[in-house]
């Protein structure tokens, strides 16, 4: 059985201009129902995000760093995503830099991952890269 990848996109649509990003409750799109994304098996992409248990790929730009501070301790999202050891997050800019750092061509990724990246790009164009983050977990 492969590794399951669960992800969501947090976008800061509630913080007034002038306040630091994510200082108010963000909108969150949970991608749990997207089975094609959850079971995509894109190990190179996973490694770029910081999960490479067999050390088969390039050292990631950012390692898994748990939940971002703006996700409340009692949040349903924390319970749903599971163990902190397998959870990470990246800003939109970090996400695309990590993919580039790993020398991954987006066109080589499966469609579900490309669609996910497209949603991150769209939200970044609406709110700004500093106000979009992806939160993800790996379920080995």
C-alpha cells in the first residue's frame, strides 16, 4: 500500500490590510475528498515537501515543521491530519521554490497535483503569495 497525502490550502481572506498575514481566521479548502490527490504517489513531489523516508531524492529546501501557529490546538484540522511528525506547511512562494529546488517539472506531475498547484496559484493571485499556505500530512 502506498503513502496517502492529505492536503489543504489556507488563504488569508479575513485579515485586514496592514495586519500581519494569518492574524485572523483564514479560509481553508480541505482536499480530503480528492482521492486522486490523496493517492497520487508522487514521491519526488513528496520529497520536495519534506517527506522522503528512504532518502531517494534531493534534500528538501524546507523540512516538515508541524502545524502552522494559526491552526488552533483544538482545531478539527489538527485532529483530522493526525501525527505532528508527518505534518508540514509551506507558503505559496515556498511551495513553488521547493518544487523548483527539487528540479521537478510541473508538467511531469499527475493531473491531480497540477490542479492542486493551480488552485494555489489562483488564490495567490487573488490574495498574494504571503497570504496563501498549504498544510499537508503524509499517512504511511
